[in-house]
């Protein structure tokens, strides 16, 4: 009896470690986005380089978390709720690693733009970054607290990012049409905007997995109902 209790305590501790590691990884990705965007706004190339170097830590965490989850699946053979938790953790881990990759791309583009005359004031990009960071934080809060309503909010916030991305593209298109020599810089700014849009997609993906973990319902893919006549 005592041995079984010890095993259960150890198992709970291992599950908690996975959750805490994901929270830490999420915080690192938020900082990476901050550094990439601030490197652009402040024209601080050194800050961009820091973001790129620190991505190695996120990559290392990605491997460690995945290995912990695989060990739990192999050795503990979890069922029902715990199985959904571990499956969700693996997916969230993948989303966070790809968010970090997008942050690195932003930092790389910032370095290029910092060597060129500034095309326009950066107003909407910081707004996009702030919303995206908020989505990451809230999706992980939803994961920690098993909060479906917060996860649904994150899913809706993705529309804000999509709208800002379209707005930036339209503005840049005007620049490129009126002054063709701005095309290379405008394209890079558009790529940064697209990276932020992809970050929000991954945050939405985390929210989708939280809803699956709590309810068992998959919301990632919604297909139209097929008529019986077809």
C-alpha cells in the first residue's frame, strides 16, 4: 500500500514537472517575441542577436519536455484524463517551439531592416506583437487552470491579428505601388507581420488543445454537415 502511494506521488510530481516546464518555455517564447520586436522598434541589432542565441535554450527545453512525455506514456501507461493531458502537453510543446522559431525569424528580419533607412513608423507591428504575446500567456493560463472560456477567448483574439496583418499588407502595398524602390523593405516588414500572424495561429492551436484536454472535443477542424441526400 505504501509503495503504491509512493508511486502515485512520484507520478503526480512528474506530471507537475511537465506543466511547469511548459509554463517556463512559454515565458521564454514571450521574451523572444519582445526582443525581436523591440530590436526592430529601437533599431537595436544586439537585442536581435540575443533573441537568436537564446533560441538554443528553447530548443533544448523542447527536447527535454518531449522526452518526459514519452517516458510517462511508456512507463506509466496513463489512461483517460492523464492521457489527454500528456497528449496535450506534447502538442503545446510543439506549438511553443514553432513560436520560438517565428521569433527568431522576426529577429533576423530586424537585423536586415536596421541596416536600411526606416520605411515607416512601426505602429501596428508592436500592436500585433502585444496581442500575440497575450494570446500565448492566456492559452497557457487556460491550460494551467483548465479554463475553456479563456481558451475560447484566445481563439477569437486570432481574428484581431488576422485583421492587423491584412491592414499592414494593404498599407505596404500602397508604398510599393507608389515608390517601387521601397519593395525590398516593404516585403521584409510584411514577412515580420506574417510571422506574428503565424505565432497567433500557434497560440490558437494551444487553446484548441486545452479545449480537447478538458472536454475531449476536437475543435481544430470543423467540417460542414453532409446532407443525407448526398
